[in-house]
């Protein structure tokens, strides 16, 4: 896969963690350019730049967004810092790809969208799932009516992520818990399928600091359609999803939110379509290519992952938090 756009855009990475390594490897598969990396520690930034052959390293995010040669900033800092870091980059006139969860709440997401639109710069939630070839094919088949009208979604995203190995997910000050990091995937899939729910029912098992160890939720939509999701950081699950329609069903294999196979069955359990396919890397390059495509086309939002939809998904998660008593500490204020 190569980047076929005429103008080379320079990417920068804000937050040199493990997810940034995966992102970097994938976008280089696509031939995209990484010009700089920034961290709150100059030593960490320098080490990351040396290990991954990145030309420039900065020991502050202010210096990173001040680099005039940087066009797009990929932000992969901790959840609690997303709002402030994205605001910093947008205010500097940089295009931004912001890791999910986009922010801690819908108010922060709305403010970032306002800033991006006022500055006329591109902003998108890094919901890489949306741009994977298997998901593109899935929604093409759904649009063709391969299972009739989709009626129900059942999606599981349970992973065993203990505190000793994944301390961030158990820290209220960092926006931990299962909802923001894991639950966002089935919620986003449900939203793409059905839109905004009419009613939400939710229950949570809370751990220290009123973070959710697990979440179970039911979303009701018009016409009797429903989505059921479960996420947890305590126990490993199949991480599969099932879409049931009026004339068949789709089974999405592990991990449904990544690049995986899916199979379509009719009501007699006959296989009528199977997708397997193959890609290079993890597949995070497809969202980056969408960012560059949109910018080259003069767009400041992606029609596939719009800011309005991101805000609506954050509103759904706000409602779940309200229903279950989940609390986050350390959120950045929406306005100065």
C-alpha cells in the first residue's frame, strides 16, 4: 500500500507509547511521513526518535506543535489529557487525529469540534475500525441487504487487563475503566448501525475510585431494534460481534473491532458469504490515509467518522456514566 496523494504531509506523534509504535509502523507501510515526536520528557522523546528514525524530538508538547514543518498531530496521550493536548494542537493550527476515547465527556468533544471548525483545520477521532477493509466490506454488504434489515447487535469486548500490567486502566485520574477504552468499540459500531438510541439501560461493576470494572448496556432504537454490549477489564472474552437481520445474520470473528473475518448466514444456517482478506500490519494506516485524503480534498471532517457522530457517541457514554455512577478525575476544563 502506498500513499498516492500528491502533496507529502508531515505527521507528528504526541505521546510516544505502545499504541504510537503500532501507529508509526502502520503508517510507514502506507508511505506516510513522520517528521517529529513530542513527550513531556525530552529523554523519552529522544529515545523514541532514535529507535524509530524520526528526524526531530521535543521535550514538550508546546515545542512539538510549534514546529512549522508539522502538518498533522497524532495524539496518543492518556485519556484525561486528550482534551488539553488536542486543544493545544488545534490552537496552533495543526490538523489532529485524536485517539479514542476522543475526550472524557461530550462537553469536551463539542468544544474541540468548535475550535477545529473555527480554525478550519481537520479533526477526527482515531476510530481506526471504521476504515479497515473488513468493516468497509461489512457495511457494503449491509447496504446491499445481505441480511435484510439489521435488527439486533450483540457485541463483547472483555479483556483481562490487570492493574499490575495495565495501571492506567485502574487509575481514576487518567480516565481508566473499561468503558472509554473497550466499550467505545461496540458503542461506535452500534451507532454506525443504528444511530442514536432512544433509550439506554446500563449496569456497572465498580472498582476503586468509582471506575467501571465492567459495563453491560442495552440500547433501544426505533422499530424495536436493539444493541447489547458488554465490556470488562477483568476477564477475557471472545471479543466477537453478531448482527441479526430480517433474513440472516453476520458473525464477526475475534477481534471484531480490528481486522478479522466475518461470515454471513441465512435463516437455515447456510453460509452465503465469507470475508477473510489480508492486510499488512495492524491496519491503523487506513485511518491515516483517510485523514490525508480529506485534507487533500479540502475537508476538515471525515464523512465516515464525523465530529457530530463522535459527539453523539460521547453523549451515549455520558448517559452510561450517569446511570452507573462512574466517575473520572483530572478532566480538563472545557473553557478557560
